[in-house]
């Protein structure tokens, strides 16, 4: 049963995260130095407990930053994979009593962290950068390991010392965006683009680096661009209106939670103006944007759960367990929007096929189907 806490004052915290579609390729990070003997001994103990019929229970706290299609995908897949691993490893991962949603509010996230510490959970899984930052600040001196998911740049977010060797009680999975790849898709669909809108929230740390990368890319091509930002839905809508008024040829958004939450309220503005919106997550395309590109959030959830089990059951040390990153490669095209933009779907697929490992078609919906 999922728990939700609602703060008396809902001062929304907007910060970094993830959101996007992606490659089904295997994770490309290493697991760092491992103690084979320790892991073997831990596995023997788990097997012995399973044989005796007395399963060891691990309390797993899950803290989601906000309701969001891609973040919901991660939570669902973390839960499903923990259930599978419980059966395979002869232990019990109890996450149902310790799952919370912060509703994008800093005070709520702090309350959740305090409650999980009081509950003496064995590990915490914060989903998205803002949740990871609050959780880590709360538990860093408590000895509770943290495995984050969907943190675009853990180093810039001051969560780990390096991707290869986190160096503390925290590691996890990253949804880092290959900005140049999505810009390549944009120009593959329309090589004649000469004015690009950059739409993002300047309060989200994760958006800063990909926006700078996009500006560098466009500068090198000699393409004009304009930046518009918003930290809440009405500001995002105003920013979208401004981009339409500017007459941009296309709009780029990185893995930005603020913009994604507003996508259902802005996609028609771009669609009616015949402006394709390219973004760093499949959830954008699900919510009406023309194309999303990035990591596979289902796989992100599975690998996050695998890291949890590796730490709790096999004794892996978070300090040396590398942050896992994934190949970008899946482009998600909204076929409704494609048609409304006056683009031929088969021509679009032919243009981007050499740049993707997979092309997925979707229609405008609120949430992904489970």
C-alpha cells in the first residue's frame, strides 16, 4: 500500500531529474571492486535461511519525487523486480510498507526521510534528483545506504564523488541524456531548421548541462536559438506561447520534470503552430510532444532493484559500486502529433532510423500502461 504525505504548505520544489525513453541495451557501468568471498558467504546465509523457511526481511524505502509517467515506470519496475528477487534469493524485500510520494514538495520529502529513519529501513531508493538530494542529506550520517534512480548528473548534484567510485553511502542509476543525439534527430527530420526554441526550468540542475550542450551544438551549426523558462505550470505555458510567437522551427527540452508535468497543457500550442517538440524522455511523447528520446525507464527500475539486492544480500559496498549508466537509443514518436504537424510517419521513421536502436510509436495518454 503506497503511502503519501501532503504538506500543510505545498511550496513546490523544482529540481533535477529524469524523464525519458531509451535503449534496451545492457547497462554500461561496472560494479567496482567486489569481495567475492563476502558475497558468497552472504548468499550462503540467505540460502540457509530460505531452506529453514525463515526468510530474512529487508526493509526497502522507496521515495518518489512526484507523480510523473517516467518516474512511475521506475517505481513499478523496482517493485516488480524486488518481488522476483525475493523469490530467487530466498529473502523478503518489504517495500510496500515504506513507499512514499513527495508530490514535488521539499517539506514532504524531509518528512518522508525522517519517517524512514524512524522505521529503521535497511536501504532507501529515492527516484529523481530532488528526492535523492533530500534523502541523502537526511541519512548521510545514519549509515543507511541509498540507491537513487533517474539522477541525470550525480556528480553535479553533489551526490557522488565520481560515477566509477561514489565514495560514500550512495550509488544508483543515471538517466543522463545524450543531447547531441536528440539534436541529430531534430535535423534529420528537418535539415532546414534555422531557429530553435530551448524550453526548460532554470531551477532544475539536471537541465543546465544538456541546454548548454544544445547551445554549443546549435552554435557550431550556425543556427539561431532562443531560451524560455518556467518554474511552474502557468510560467511554462507562457514560455510556450512566447516560443510560438517567436516562430521557432522546433523546440528542445531535456529531461526536465517541470516541463514534463506541464506537457499536457502545452503540446497543443506547438502542434497547432506546426512546431515539433523534441524532448529527453518518452513521457513527453506520451503526453503529446512530437518525439522523446533517451533511456529506457523500465530497465532503469529493474537495474536499480538489482543494485539494492546486491548491496543488501551480497554485501556490495556502495562506496565502490559504480553508478550505472545506459545507452541512449530509443526514439518515441507520438503518431497523433506527427499527423497533426503534417509530417508523414514513414518518412520520419526512415529519416531517424540510422540514428536509433529502436523506434517506438505512441499516442497521447496521461500514463503508461502497466
